[in-house]
């Protein structure tokens, strides 16, 4: 074991910041506009307190859970984030191996800098594939068919990006759209930067994303694949109920890592509303702002089936490659195990709403 390994996610973030060019660090770490939601995604977790129960035998802690029938050793899975070759030359292959070593599910991003085929052949693991519905539906259909034929077990449809959010750091840095290996041969793009300034990333998004994206596209996706479809990017009860109505296999409470609409609610604050709306019909996952095992515990207490972790894994990859990505997942697992023990929970099923005190609870107690 190396000396002086980072002991938490924040230390990995500092190492990643030193390791990466400013343009790339800003791209990974940045959010939309004023970055209010970016800050709140993390800060909102800090306003939830734990209610530990004591004098319970916690000599055996079982963190295992299931998602869509697949067994996982813990409820922490790897969220879809693009362009891992910005962090490490091995890119998503390294991340896939790190996730496989931890027996966790990885959601491969549509914006992967490694081909779906490379990731599929890199190691055995349960993997999901994240999809955008493009202006050209044939491109989306081709990607779905490739993922399905290579053994991916579910499609994670990102629904909060009919247009690209305004990411001012990328505009300032004139961020180039990272090469998306899986679109090679399917699309070609003009390399000239937008004459109005801004970023090549914006230009790429404008040419590919479809502002006409609607609930009908979920029906279309169901018609071309037999894989279960999870909808990622839901933060309201209304949309959660609609997702269940159209036959989604799961809902992911996400604000796109605060990269789309600023002043959208922090995800942990929106989680309980969505969980209540879904009423147990499908699993509810959450991403955004998770930096500690205690954050995972809080999400479980508020009704999440699993938690998706994006930037922290990227930090680990940038700092120490595959070993760093693996270490980040392992650290969060150990922190969750400790939180469960100290709260008197011997299994994920024993983590309940009674184990947390939210801002809303405190306000209601005063009334």
C-alpha cells in the first residue's frame, strides 16, 4: 500500500485539481451559471442530521442490496460521466475495472471516450448504458442495439437535457467537446469554433441534442429495446408519477450534477418528494453531491434504493488511475459501513426515515 494515500474524497479532489489542466478540471467540476445548485447539492447534505440508535449489536453489518434483480455488495454505484480519458489515458476501461473490482454497477456514459465494445470486453461486471435521444433517432437506436448486444443490462435515459445548460467556465475556457468514441462513424462535426465565441462543446450540443424530446420518446425507446429503462433527471413528484405511468423501470433523482438548470433543487432535497410520488412502484436512485458515506446513509434513510457517484470516481481516476477510482469506491463503502454501525443499522433495510432529521422536520417541530 502506498504511503500518504488520500483519506477522503475531498483530498482526492485536491489531487485531481493539481493533476489536470485548468480547462479540464473546470469542465469536470463546474456547474451552470451562478453554480448555486452546484454548491447546494453538497451543502444540502450537510443540513441533514443523523439520529443514531445505540445498544444494538452491530458486530455484523450487511450493506448488500438489489437493483432490478441484480445483487450488489453496497448501494453505491458509478454514475455516468463522460470523457474519462481527460482524467487518465485508459479512460472508462480503467473505471470499469475499478467498479468490477468492487462488484458494483457502472453506468457507462454516452460521452465515453472508450468504445462500448472496449469497456464490455475489459472485465466481467453488471453495467448499464446511459443514453441521450439525439436529433437523429437512428444514432440513438444504434447505440442502444450495441449496448444490448454487448450484455449491458439496462438503459439510463437522461431526460433533463433537451438543450445544454449554460456552463460559463467552459465558455470562458473555450472548452472543446471531448471526443466521443461511440459516435465515430455515426456523426461528423465541423471543427470550427462557433463564430459567436463560446465553447465548441455548446456547438456540438446544439447540433446533436433534440429540444423536441418528450414522453413519446420514452415510448419509442421501449419499442426498440427489451432492456429496462431508468429515467435520469427527475426532481418533481409530477414527473416521477408520469415516469411510472409510461413504464419506466426506475427513476433517478438528478439535476445533472448541477450542470443544466441553476436554482433547480439540490437532489437530496428533492428525493423524498419523488419517493413518495413513486410509492414503491419502482426503485428510486439519487445522484449529485455525495462525498461521504454518511451522505449515502442519509439518501437511504430518505428512501433511495441506491446512490450514484460521479465526480468522486473521476477525481480518483485523475489522481491515481484505476487504483484511485477503486479506492474512492472502497472509501465510501467503508464510511457507509461505519455510519450504519454507529446508527445501529445492521442492514440497508434497517436504515429508516427515523434515522435522519431534515430541515423540514426541524421547521415542522417548531409549528
